[in-house]
C-alpha cells in the first residue's frame, strides 16, 4: 500500500464527506486520463484504500500561479476555471473534459471554484510521468490492433532494422556541415543557390509579413542577411523537407499530402507561438512542428511497396498513429538532430508529457497540436489549462473558444506562415 501512497494523495473520509450512496469504483478510475493506464492491481488497491473528497459550493480548489501540489479530477458537480485576465470556463463532471485533470504541471494556470457541491480526486504529480521513458528501437502494437496484418508486418520490418529512412535533402546537409565552421553569408548563399527552388522560396519567406521590413529582399544574399544565418539554416531544412513527401501511388500520395498539410499547419502554429511568447526560437519551433509527424513517411513508403491486396485503407489509418512517433524519433536520430528535437515525435501527442526546465519544443508542439484540434469536433480533448505545457507559458490567457489567446489573436500571422510555407 505504501507504493500507492506515493502515487495518490486522497483524503480519507467517512460517509459524511462523500455523496450519499456514491463511492469510488474501478470503473470510474478507468475513465480518468491517464490514470486508466495503470495496472488492474494498482487500481484495485487505490479503490480500497482511498476516498475522494467533497467541497461545498463556493470553495476554492486551487489558485492561479500557486505551485501545484497535486493533480485534481472532477468526479461530480461543476466548477469554474478563471485565468489571469478574468476569462472563465465551466466544466461539468458529465463532460468529456472532466475525464482529464483540471490542472497539471508545475503551477496552476487558473483559479478553480466550486459552482455546486462537488466531489474531487486529488492525485500526486508522479502519476503523470509514469510512462515517460520510451525505447525508440521498440515498436509496440496495442492489444486492440494485434489483428492488423499490415502493422504486424511493418513492426517486424522495423525490428529487423530494414526500414528505408529518407535522406535529409543534400542542400540541407551541405549547409549544416558548412556552418559547423565559421562561414559568412556569402559562403552560405553559394550553397543555397545550388538549389534554385529553395533559393527562390527563401526570398519569398524573407519578404513575408513574418519578417517585417520596409524594403523587400530581391536576392538570396539580402534574404539571408535579413533572416540571419542560423535561422536560414533551419529554414532551408524546413523548406527542403517537403521533397520527401512524394509517392507514385495515388493512395499513398493522398495520405502523404494529408500529412504534409497537417505538418504545415502545426509548424505554422508552433512558429507563431514561439514568436509571440518570446520564449523559444521561432525557426526551431517551426522545424519542430514540421518533423513532429515525419515518422509516417517511411511507413507509407513501406506500404507503397506492398501488393495492394495486402492492406486496406482502415489498416493504414489505424497504423499511422502507432508508428509515427517511434519511427520519427529514429529518423531524427539518424539525421543527427539533438535530443530536444528527437523527443518531439515521441511525446508531442501526449498531452501530459512533462519535463523540467523552461518551455521546450515538445511543449510548443503539444500546445499547438491541441490548439489545432479545438473547434474541429475531435473527441476526448482536455482543457488547454489542464496540460503541463501550459503552465510553462509566461502568460496564459484563454480565447472565447478556450484555446490560447496568443494563437487565437494571431490568426493573421498563422495564415501568413501557412501560405508562405505550404506553396
């Protein structure tokens, strides 16, 4: 039982502190994310040893900017969450959002007040990082997809190190190698101009509203001078990545086009979030958004080489979310990317990934990914205030749609970035 005490902090209570006839059950725990990932034994131990607590209408659960000592789940009743600008959202226990924590991370990003008599469950922060470590050489197939022959075949192919990984475009490799030495703008431009398409695109980027200037850049030299050498290196990688989203198979091309479109939108959001928050390098955030789902490419190319009667559309759709994280990390490792980029494919779809220190590129992509899904009728989305990454933003305020206001208010910048990098 001592192990369970280290994971959970609940308040033991008598019958007066719980709603009449209502006790915590394993079925309830299996609805809470990510608690439901615990083993059956741990869930049973928790149910036997701990009880939820009850608060009266008007009581404060937690206060904005206070250090978060626990993660709180709403089991019954309704609460209001208010950000530092006074924007308020309400959550009912019956809503999907109540399956997620009300807040998590290093500090509370809102003030939570009971709108009615409520029942809550307090959980240690440790529970949010139980499954943080992953082996990028091991592709695990979920039990519900064991029947997927395509996924099984690909997993065996990946385990045997037979996967054909796309090469980082040559111009990006040349520029990165050259910049390991102290080169100037002229030397960088000579390399970039070896690819006329990338060179022209770089001039277009330098003249877009993201880089405000009275005088338009008319040459590659002027573009690089305006953007800066390091930002140029990152943008060249980003602009050249599009070349690997290609296939001769109509079905696979359709999936690749879909992946590219989503990657561009995610990278545009990431760029703007980093730029507006001023907590990260915008060009690096852009690149992080672009490579977040890059693991889908080797899988789709693998499928393209199989007989068409070996798989169906549904098997492809089921497989992509399973493979893209592990495969994406493997690609970035082979390309020589740093750990902060390699973690992006692995953890950027995990709302509750958490790392110490300032806002990371994984945090930025997580926040951008969640923002991109809000309002699109995607099931099982947490409130933006409940995820650890949100607590690292220096200023978090909510838009009317309950997304991040800094992204909501920067729609024009997002659209400009989207147009610039998608053509």
